[in-house]
C-alpha cells in the first residue's frame, strides 16, 4: 500500500495556515496567509500544490481542515475531512502529556491557551483520572478577549501590529516586569467598550504606550484567568501571542498562580500536532478522506430575510414607516453674528457629540454640528467652539446652556466658572428625558395624522422611543398623558446591539466609510439571519459569509438585522411594548434606512401586532432639541457676549488618577480619569473628568447642596433584603440573588420554604463571579 502525504489546513478568521506533511512525517512546506476574507484566492494556490503532489506521488494527498472557516475551505476544495478546533486543541494537550516538546520532561498536567483573532480557547489534560482528566473552555457568548478586538484597538490608536512591542519596549521582559505589575486591569469589559476606554485614556493625555499596555494586559488576563488550578505546564499558541508583551503579561498572571513552566509555541505548530493526533485516533479511512463532498452554498442553509428595499415599500405603503428627515443644510456659522440672543444645547455622547444653537426669541434652530467625541468632554466642547471661531464667530449673547450626556456635570461646572453671569442658566438633564422632550410634540402630531388616515386603533396613551447610539442602546416608553418617561431599558455591559458595530464591520470588509456601508446594506437584494450574541462573534459570522462568497451588501444587510435582534433579546423584555404604538427612532444611526426598518419589523414581531415607525427631523439631535424645549420663555435678555476664547484659551493643569470601580460595583475595574484645576477664573475650579456615568452621577450628587433625592435603588434593595430567608442550616439551598432578579429570588425562596426546604438567599458579589468561573459557564454580559 502506498502511503499518502497530508495537507493540513487551519482556516482562521484572519489567517490561513497550511502545512504539507510527507508520507514519512517530514514537513515539506508551511505557509501563513493573512487572507482578509479572500480565502478562495489563497486556497486556489494550495489547490495547485495539491494537484502537483498528486501528479508526483500518483495519488491525491489526504486533506484535513480545522478553524472557524474550515467549512468554507472544504466547500471550495470539494474534499477533505473537517476536525473541530476545540477537539484538535484538546487532543494536542493530551498528546503533550506523554510526548512533550523537544528538551522538556513529562509532567502531570498540561494546558494550552490558544489566543487568536476569534477569541481564546483553553484546553487542559491531566495524567491521572482521579483529577478530572480533561478541561476545555472558550469565551462562551462574549468576544471580549479576542485578536479582532485588539486589532481594532491598534487601528484606533494608529499603531501597526509590527510596532506594538517596540512601543511597549519599556514593559518587556524581566526589566519591564515592575512596570507591568503597576498596570491596572479592566475586567469584565465588552470588547468594543474596551476599545473606547483605550481611546478615552489616550485623549485624556495618558501616554499612548500606557493606554495600550493597560488594554492588552486586560485582554490577556481574560484568557489566563481561565486556566484551572494545579497545572504543571502551560503552552501559549495563536497569533495574538506573537507579541512579547502579551506573552509576558500572561506569564506574569500564571506565575502568580504558581505556574512557572510556560512554553511559547513560536512556530504555531500545536494545532497541526493536534490534527495529526486526532487523525490517528479517529482512524480515518484513506479511501474516504478525499471523497468529493456535495457542497451546498452557505446561503442556502440560512433563513432568508427581506431586502430593505422591499421592507421599506411594504411598511411605507401601510403607513407604518415615515421618515421626516430634511435635506436642508444648516446656516453657516458666520451668519450667527447677525442673529438675536441664542440658547445652546450640548449632547456629549459616548462616541459622538452634538451642538445645537437656537434663536432665544423665536426658538428656531439656526445651527447644528456633530463631531466625534474622543473621550475628553472638555476637549470636545473646545473643538466645537474653535470651529465657530474659525468661521468668524468669536462669541454670542448666550442666554442659556443645556447639557446632557455622560460629561454634562463636568462641563456645567466649567461653564459656570468661565461664564459666571450665566451660572443659574446652565442646566443639565438626563439623556433619556431629553430625548423624550425632543420629540414629544412630533409624536402627538403623528398620532393625530395616523388617525386621520384611518388608523383608528393607534395607541394614544403611550409611545415608544428607540435610540441606537454608538455604544449604548435605549428603549423608552413615553406616557403621553403625563408627558414624561414611564419605562426605560439600556444596555450596560454589552455592545452587541449598538451602532458601533457597523463601524467595525466597515473596517473588516474594507469599506471606506459608514455611510457607504449603510447604502450598500440598503441596496442589497436580500439578507440572511445571523445568530450572533456578541459584536466580535458577529464579525466572525460576517467573515464566514465573505469567505463563502456572499455579496458584501448582503453581509451588511444581514448584520443590520442582527444588530437589532441582539438589542431585542437583551433589552425589549424589560419594558412593556404594546402593539399599534408609534415608535420614535432617534440617533445618528437612523439617518439611514436599514437599522430603522429592521427595528420596526422586529418590534412588530415582538409585540405581535403592527407598530408605526417615525424618524423625526434631525434624529441625531433630538436630545439637544429636547434641552432647548426645556428653557422657559420670558426670561430677561442678557446682552453680555460669551467669548469663545475664554474656553478655547482657558489654561488649566491636568493630573491623572485611577478610579477603582467602587461606584460601578466592580472592584476589579480600573479606569483612568483626569483631575483638572485652574486658578485663572474668578472662581477657582478643580474637578474630575472622564469615567463612567455612574461615577459622574455620584460626584454630581455629592457636590450639589440642594440635591436631596434619595437613592431609590438602594432603598428598594435594603427593603427587600431583610425579607429574604437566610437559613444557616447545613443542608440549606442557596439561591443567588442580584438586583434584576430580586422578585424572582424571593418568590422561589418562599415556595421552597413552604415545601420544608431550608433556604439561604445570597447576595452575589464580584468575587463570587470570579470564583465561580472555574466551576460554571457564567455569562457576565448584560
């Protein structure tokens, strides 16, 4: 019998790794390609190699495939045996127990951390069966801790992958160990949120190498923390470990756990080792290995969805989708010199900031502008005012400032110090409330219009407001009679249903800008259902579709549906959504049709009845317009000019400090914030900027002398805590309890008590989550 050569293919999300093994086990050649989704292009070259092998040997080579894109690769090659990536890694760990790498002695237990573009996977094996012989874990439903996420960080910081270790050279090796130990770690952060945290750090003045080091150490810790206890040797493999800094951070963590034997797989050969071991174990028959497979296009196995063109025609014709956006251009900034006194509204969001200037007498909007918020609210405001200065507007007779967004409190204090004559006219508002006020009148008018057109069942008691922002998504129920917010839900730990995903996909698929991406999605002839619970996993699905030859427009349209599906799964069950209700669609993302149409379609399915979508004029500015509507009429006119130079030329000192997570409740969270101080103004000022909404709200409450609003969440928590059973019996049933499930925990506990079972209702703490991860599959995403 003639022995065959073997072609081993590891088709990953970003890289294609191919090894040709001779019949005697020799490595004939090995290639690594960065395919950027063009998998077929590189596989075609390998197919030519396969053909030449067959001609020389007289028989075709055996082909084995693994990796996230192995199905697409086999479809193209039309032959080969697929091996599950996790099974391959676990088999490699088992093999290394008895066959250690050259120069290494056998050990009792081995673990492998494979850290690649699509995330991390950890496999471990032990020699003795009484100690749990094997262990396998990967990031289950969250892509935080993935190579794609780290690549996104580098792009935001304008750093190439080749320059990472040179930028972080002071942190490398034994000489940099002390510096590495001083770096904080951000734990349990969504991958997309960690990108924004890194950019925020940089824009607060933190050295770029420090900002990058903190994020990369945090991502490494997410994988290293999953290694089970009492492991003798750990192997590091995967493309992410090509950076010495990642290897050093992982080694630091493992050594603190008592693991000193750490080996780096520099040749990235452990996957192929596992493939060979698994091939032998499965005893695959040679005559079946390369039998042609009857391939089906990837699209045929997916559930089709209507194109956005079809959806728009259907919803518009039935009166269920109205887009009131105007094509009118705002007045140029130079014309502001000729207007009456003005009011200014600022909405400083997580990724974008909006400025609206309105005539204080007529209320007419006369200027709008939107810029990216790089994390420092003060610098963002200064940039707005510099744009006005360059346009020939050095200042205006401002009557009031309205502020919303995460940076509202800091900017309020700065404006009050710089413009003391407006101290009582500079106010803040919660963003949700500002959005409601921004479209309340339009909502009432649209309901009346629908009734006139025969939609007599339209809900006149409440409305729905959906705001898809860059990194947060909110759904609110508006009480029309009380003209206020009734219910609200917002994502807090996961970005899977937010607008930032389209920006990430744009880069992944090499599209020039987000607007082009939305246009391509809107023009796609069809879409396909994607079941992805995470932003990073959604990118993985997009790459799979690209490798299968799906049109890029169809991929983007499918992802728009997926973004809304993730939002529906995580948020909508938290509020009461009724059919026949008008849905206001806010946010910069609603300037294009796809997300808006997908939202209306999914809401109708959710509430099992029609809903009526409405995109108001300037959907991205509705919170700012809501601020302006709050300003009372009839106040005396202030003629004094607010000169922008007082802000843009304002001198202050900056000092960095670390926020330990005491407010957000995660004691492992470390966010770098900035203290700014100035003695320049009549009233000296010192305040902290940056950080999350929770810490800014807490500081604002403490600094306000007239704010005596009670902490409702704390009061409810404490009220129900004393009513929960807390048995100390040795055979008690422990029921974990968190705030979102307080009512269910109480009911279940009482039912168990009535059945004679001793119950202890336990409050879950951060250390409980960390300790439990070694024993359970815990999903900490919101």
